[in-house]
């Protein structure tokens, strides 16, 4: 079931015409389908069946308050990587006791803030971090709940910038070092060891590296058990890929079926941290054509969205489908879709075969619901765009378009 589809010769999000959203809200604008978000989250919930679990949505994928509240109401926990993300979760009215805090560089201020709000667990990524957290918890006369994030040195076979489980990556603790820390728990009287955490990368399209990781974690858990150390929960991170164009990733149900089969005899609570697989294909970036331009070797379509609005194509060489909002037949041409930023790297798509475009035509950059708005910036002093959530025939603006005044807020002469 697709909630972005052509009806009556034009592109819709659920039952709202994108042309109407462009007229009423303007462009560029991020547009999200609530029914798609709900369907993707429920795919994970149904995959767990009767297993004790918590789905901790990865806030960095899309941190809009309305999105967080929607997922929280559906029973989600949250994976955060900063104090600001925890603040967002709290402002959305969600439960801090369902929050896990990841990241290699948590500051003392962030640790104290999370302790004060009684989060579920810190995913600790180094022994130095563990010592600092122990000291802060002691000052507060608390025990900090901790899962050790282990690095299994397994290749997730994804883009190198989003690979996190190899020993050359900055994330996690090597398996042998983690084993040593677990065996010396007495050194950390203000730490409550909750479990183990691992996340090897993002946009993974095969179950093989995931299952290899699960088997390595299982070996470590069983080894620790022989030393009297019980792991309460296992956090497998996120990283399941989505189809941006022709990719065929496993479904959440397929993923969980195989993972739970590997872990069934351990009787652990299982945590996961999906983000992209919930939000990626639930959103698009709507943009309008400004000009067309041809030189001796290229046809350019210049649109009002740019790399500051959606940086994935420039940063990751990501290929995202681009659909014309008008569905009528036109002659096809090969073009680069580029923005107004003063960089040759400012493109949203290169060498795309699209119907012949003209000024004021609308385009939808597909698969933009995750790592779109959250990675956007004010580069070239461009106000950040609006965000809209669609449900059926209705929609609401869940983030207003920034103004020129917003650009200089906090600055002084």
C-alpha cells in the first residue's frame, strides 16, 4: 500500500493533492504521511509477537515534535544522541523511562540532565565515559543504568560514512574489552548494568551482517553467564535499510523472525532502534522549478530546494527518486536537478530521465522523511523549510517556515 500515488493525473499524499499543499503552504516543504508512519511502526510491533521488547525510535532520523508524539502514543521508546533530543522527547510529552542515550561524546552536562530525568539506559561507548558517568551518578546519589555498546568488528556493507561496527569506526567498545569491564563491575558502584548494546551501521540491505552480529553477541552473553553475570536486555540498534529506488531490503517482520530465532533460548528483553525504516519513505520534499538551463553538455533544472534543505545526495552520493507532481505525458529529457546554493555540489539528482519541465512545475523528492529536515541548515542564509503532516483528507503544518528574523535570532551587533 502506497500513500504517495497519482490520482486524477497528479501526485497525492494520502488524499491531499501536493499541488494544493504547494499553493497553501509554499515550497520547498517536507510532507509526511501519517498512515505510512503508523504502518511502518506496526510492522515492527507485529514482528515481535509475544517477545518482551521496546522499539526505541531513532530521534535523529526525524525529530519533529508531532512525529515524536505520534510514535510515543503508539508505544515507542526513543533512541537519543544529545541533550537536545531528550528535551524534544520530553516536550512531546513522551516517557523518559523509555529513552536510551547513545553517542560517543556525551558531556557531563548531558549525563546529569539524563540522570535527572530517569532515562531507561545510557549506551556507554568507552571506559572513560563509564568512569565519568559513575562519578556524576555518585554526586547525585544515584545509580546510572548502563548498557555497554560493543563493537563486533563486522562489516555492515553500507556507505562508509554510516558504517559503525568496524574496529576502524569510532563507535563502541571492542568485545574483549567489554568482557573485561563486565567482569569488573565492582569498580563502578554507582552504575547499574542493564544490558548490552550494538549498532553496526545504517541502510543495511542484507540480514547476513546483522545475524553474524547477533551470533557474536550471543557468544559474549553466554560467556558472561558462566561468570555469574546476567544480561537483562539486548539492544540490537537499528539500521534496516529502505528502498530509495530499486533496493530490496528485508521487511521488519523478516528481520525480527530471523533475529528472534537466534536469541529465543536467552529469554532477554530485546530493544531495537529503527529510524530510517519508519520515516524514510513516509516523507517527501516538495519543490518548485524556477528555471531551466542548457549548456553544451548538460540540461539543468533549477529548483527552489537545495543542498541546505536535503544534503543526502551531496554528502552520501545518495540517489533518491524524483517524481513530477503533474502526471500528464510529456517528452522525456535527461537533466540534473540543482538548487540555488553557490556550490557545484548543490544537486538533488543528476542525469535523471524526467518529463520535460518548465518554470513553476512541481517535483517530489521521494524517500526524504528521514535525515532530510534534521540535517538541514541555514547555509547561504536560507530559512529552513516548513513541515506538514497529512492524515487522510486533512493536513497540519507541524513546523512553520522560518522567517528572515529567525536567521539572525541570537546574534548581536
